[in-house]
């Protein structure tokens, strides 16, 4: 089956998102439910390429790059940024699609997906979320090791004049992936992080200051699959467990031997779980 891929710029005001769409000729009809997949901070929508290939024979897969990533609008170094700017842009894209979608999100993209389900529930058919950074629900029990407090302190001391040091990037990457992860990266990957470092640190600052409560997330009624890695940071595993316990139609799946970047490092089993969830929601 031939998979068609197109790209377009979705523009609102002076900002635009680069959006790729993947579908087969069969899936191009009005009956095909769209899947909107949102990437994690520091990466681009290409992280969902294999998932898109799996879903494109039966769905229209929509893959936007957040502001500052890929071919989307850049964000100037030194200019303040809040995750709510990304949220507003993706909400506009969702409203432009104009029909209920299956939302998929990883980390930063997972949190944005949850906010979309809160704000425009009629346009969300299901959610598949790998470890959203929904730190508004964090309390002393969840942050037992004071992980979020340390990340806030490290981030507050960085970024004067729009410059972000490798010291912060190393702390950020190692926080999510384990000690030594930054040093093990090749130069190309390190340079990619450096290029988006100002946007990235402001994502972290704004989301870690968010105060959205667990009760607010619990208003999400769409069928939701939460996914988490067995070796992910403790705070993130506890956040996912709390969310899965609060949402009325949620389930939780853990991946042995996997960490926070499992949608990339363990793409096969993670994508299979997402495809199964979407199929179950559609009654297939």
C-alpha cells in the first residue's frame, strides 16, 4: 500500500507550525479518523515516524512540529516563552481539522495533549500519553526525592541574555535519561539540543510552574492510555500513576527495561500499545 506524505505550514498570526500528514489513498476519505501526534521537548515530530507508518494505512496521521523545532517558526533567544503558546497553536490546528482526533503525546507533547482534552473535549476521541510532564499535580508524596525542586533551581539560574549552558543541557538530559547520557550523545545530537536550548529551558520553567490540579485533569473523559517506563525518573512514574488513577476512563501500561525516551528507544512495543488502544476505542 502506498503511503502519501504531504507538508504544509499552519499559520496563525506571526507564528506557523510545519505540519506533515501521512495517509494512504484508502485512508483519505471522510470516514478516516485523524491521529494527531505531539513530540517531546528537544525533538521533532519525526520521533513518531514509525507510529505514523503503522497507522497511515487506516488513518490520517497529523504530525506538527512545535514552535522552535524543525521547520516551524523559530523562537528568539532571550524572549520569554510559555508552553501555553504551543498549546494555543496546536488547539488552533485541532480546531482547523474540525473533527474528533486520537491524540498521541510524549512528555511535553503529552501534557499539551491532556490540556487539549480539557479545553476542547468534543474534538478528542482518545488519548495515548507517554509520561506527560504534568507537574502541576506534584506534591511532597510524588516528589519524594525533591527531583522537581532541583530541576527548578537549576533552570532558574540559567539563560541570562538568552544563553543556555551545556551544564544545564547536561543536567536536563541526565535527569531524564540517567547519569552520563549527555556525554554519550554524539556531537550532532548535542548541537541539535543547543540550537533549541532557549525554547527548551522556557518550556521547563513554564510547565514546572504550572498549578493545574489532579482534579482538573480528572475531568478528561476520553478513553486514555497512559504509558510509562520501568526505569524512568521516580517523579514521572508517580505522576503517571496518579493521573491514571484519577481519570475516569484511563488505564496504565508499563514497559520493562524502558525509560522516559521509550517512544524512541523502544518504539516497537510502545507503538504497538498505541495502535491497540486506538483500535479498541474504534471497536476493531
